[in-house]
C-alpha cells in the first residue's frame, strides 16, 4: 500500500472515530436531557398528587361535618313528625272516647247490645282460631 493510501485510510479512520465520539457525546447529552425531563415530570406529578391528597384530606372533615349536621336535622325532623303524629292519634282517640261516652249516655240499651254482640263475635273468633291450631 502506498503512503498516500495509508494516510487516507488513517485520516478516514480518524474522522470515523471523531464521528463516533460526536454521536456518543450527542446521544449521552440527549439521554441526560431525557432523564432530567423525566425526573422533572415525575416531581411535578408527585407534587400535584400530594396537593390533591391535601385538598381531599382538608375537604373530608368539612363534608363529614355537613353530613353529620344533615343527619341530625333529619333525625330531629323525624322525631318532631312522630311527636305530632302521636299527638294527633291521642287527640283522635280522646275524641272517639268522648263520642262513645256520649252515645252510651244517650242510648244505653243499644250500646249494651252492641257491646254484647261484639264480645260474642270475639269469643267465637278466638274459639275458632284455637280449635284450628289444636292437633
């Protein structure tokens, strides 16, 4: 091989090695930039998740307090309605009792016959039910 050819080959090899070194440096730099970008994105995602968790943690007690107050309000309303219904039933029962007393005073014989008939009917029904259950 001639000296010129050898020199050209050496020169080409040097350029090739320089090119490989440049590519390796560029790839390394790109990889470093990707790693830094990935780390930054991961840190931002972590910060966002932590902020969301703080917001949820801060909001839960307020929501629980509102739900508790609402449940207490509903319970009070239910109790008030039950009291009102009990009062209405008691008032109605008292009125019916007064009407019955007035009826018995006005028509004692008729009231006595109706009571006897109701007692007899009840006795028959109870006797029938007992006989059906007996083996």
